[in-house]
């Protein structure tokens, strides 16, 4: 083994990352193939409920989805109209974590951005659901 | 009744045509009457790989349209007795493939042949759907690479829902993985997905691992299926895969880097 291969093997092997990424995305795609994808509906209905109480501008709704191994997050960031919100902090967010369809990634991988997002959902007082 | 095998992948350029030619030739070498059909309408290539491009008069689409008899369109291989090729049209598009037309041709072929190998086009549209619809066996040709693995999974989903066997509630199409263009040295360096990784993800039985090999290009240059280059890694790997397909228990070769002497390492030669 040369000194070069020592340096090369220092970062996580790209093949390992390839496998992990595939496992996560394919777990979702397989689940989506059999069951209906409820996320778009869920998102619409949630917005409808919020719109019942608050006059929201559809252009100021930001929707983010992060599909993770055993936990996915659906994040709705809704900018509230100025008069209803406090003086300068205009932004409030409602976050919802939706249970993953199938655990594919290893548990306890703290660097998993998906888990961090899920943690964020909890501290924001959002709803979190796990299978 | 002949058995219908489809070589399919979703992703383009992974080795379906190379594998169809090799596999059909291998089955014929083992004594089975075999025909290989090009379903890649508009992009005829199987004829070149099989080395019969100068003998094409009529094609698959002519037969479907009743413009030629099946016997007129079939080309008998010059090297192997039991082997025939049904080339496709270069001028029409995949809409020329009707389900009824394809079914009629396959029914007729299955009276005379033991195996019908269908070389699928890439994608999951009409051409690919037609190639897999009537299949009894599917060989999923996959490269150890993320987009190829994902597309293979899509195709497995299509086989499970949109094949004739699925639609009619029959015994499902058998599915086997043919992992091609495998480079054990890159795998060892952690740069390429391992056989086991791909197997774990796709969860189907392994038919064979075909190494990345310069013999494939050489064989295509001269219009000879690579399985006839018995000195090459790729040729031997295809021979093994055919044996496994026929139910024999053959150990996998070419999955670990070959030990190279200093001399060959200096020359950076590979088979
Ligand atoms: N084991 C291998 N080693 C090296 N090169 C290979 C190997 N298998 C296939 N190739 C090369 O890859 C290219 C694509 O192969 P091929 O035409 O068989 O793929 P395909 O899946 O039929 O493509 P398409 O989707 O366009 O029909 C060709 O240039 C071929 O020579
Ligand atoms: Mg091809």
C-alpha cells in the first residue's frame, strides 16, 4: 500500500456513500410504487386548515421535503401577514415530520441531516410521527 | 414451447445488447435452438454485434406488418447452427411495435425455438415494455453505479406490475441480476459498488458478474459475440452465466482483483 492510497482512504469511500444513498431513495420509491403518495394531499389539506384561520399568501409558503432512512420531514414554512405577527419577527414555521416508509439507513448515524431536521421539528413544537 | 428471456435495464448503455448477443450465442452453443430479437426499433445494433449487418433484408417490423414472412426475416448465424437473429427496423419508430403483432411473432417463434432472447431498448416506454411484456425470464443488466441500480429497481417494479404474467396473475417472471462492467480493482479501492451491495439493494438472485473488459470492444469491432472469445474474462464470465441460467452451480469468478506480476503491472495491461 502506497502513501497515496493512505490519503485516498481517509475520507469515507464513495462506494459506501453510493450504497447508503441508494438504500434511502429506493426504499421511498418502492413504497411509493405500491401505496399512494399522500404527501401532496397532506400538504394541501394542512394549508387549507391554516388558511381557515390565517390569511396566508400562497407565494409565501415554502415546502421542503427531505426523505430520510427511517424518518422523513415535511417542512412547511409559512410567512404570516404582518399585522398578526409580532413587531419584527414575521416568520413562524410549522414543521411536520412524517414517518419514513421503510428504515434503510443505519440507526444512530448522528451525521444524518434527516435526523437533525426531525430534531428541529420537535424543538419547533411541530408534530412528529414515527412508525 | 420456447422460453422467452428479456435483457432489460431501464438505463441505457449498460450492456443489454452485448449481453443479449453473448447469452443467445451461449445458449445455442449448449445445443438449444435460440433466436435473439432486437426490440430497439430505430436504433438497430444487434445485427452489428452479431456480425450479420450485411445480410439484413427484412426485419421484425416487416413481419409484424405482414410485409415479410418470419422465415424471410430470420438470419441464420454463420458460426453456430442453432442460432438465428431477428433484426429490427432502422427507419420506423417504436410505435410500430403492437402488442398483437409482437405476440404473433413470439408465438410463431416459440414453436421452433427453445429460447427467444429479447434485447430491450433503454427506458421504460413502449419499446422496453413490449420487450418485457411476454417474458418468462428477465435478466436485469446492471452496472455497479447509482443510476443504473436505481433504474434496475424501476424495471423490477414494471416487471412485477405490467408484464403479461403479472397482468394475468400467472407465476411471476423470474428475475436474475447480471452485473456488467464490474471493475474489481475500483471496488477494492472503495470507488465502485460491490456485488454484495448491489445484491442487497436489488434483492434478486445473481446470474453473473461480467468484468469490465477490453475484449468486449474488440469483439464488437469484428461482429463477434464476446462469448466466442473464450480466452477473455468477459467471454468466460458469460459462459458461466449461461451455465447458471441452465441451473448449474458455477462459482463466481472475476470478482476480486487478479494478482498481477510486477511486469504486467508496469505494462498496465488488462484482458
Ligand atoms: N463488460 C464490458 N466491458 C467493457 N465494455 C463493455 C462491457 N459491456 C458493454 N461494454 C460497452 O458498453 C457500451 C454499451 O454496450 P451495449 O450496447 O451492449 O449496451 P446497451 O445496454 O445495449 O445500450 P442501449 O441502451 O443503448 O441499447 C458498448 O460500447 C460496449 O462495448
Ligand atoms: Mg442495446
